[in-house]
């Protein structure tokens, strides 16, 4: 197996509700994705910079920095696809 074949796409899941993070992490891992998580907007930016994910699943309503603020910051440095979660 080459290094390209062994690459798992990485998804960053950001949500302040632990149960939603766990559900998404479990389901996405089951179908073969490498999943990293963050519980708020500030943690999301740090995790994004360290993990360099291929996709971000981003909750809108979060403490410290909401999803819109995170999205604006991410767009300053990346064009990674972002899926926004809303209630």
C-alpha cells in the first residue's frame, strides 16, 4: 500500500454539545474518516491549524467564538470546505 492509498481524509467536528460531537465522531469514523473534534470556536481554530483537516463540520451557536466567527477566520487562511450546523 502506498502512502497515498493509506491517507484517510480528516474531518474537524466543532460543536459545544459533547453528545453531538460523539455521535458525529463515531459515525464518521465508522465509514473511514479520521476525525478530530473541538468544543468551542477558539479550540476549533487551534485544532484546525494543528490538524489541517480536509473538511470542517461547524456548529453555529457556540461560546467564546461562534461558528460565523470561526468561518471568517478560517477563510482568511484556507478554502477548506465547511458544513455549517444549525439548530
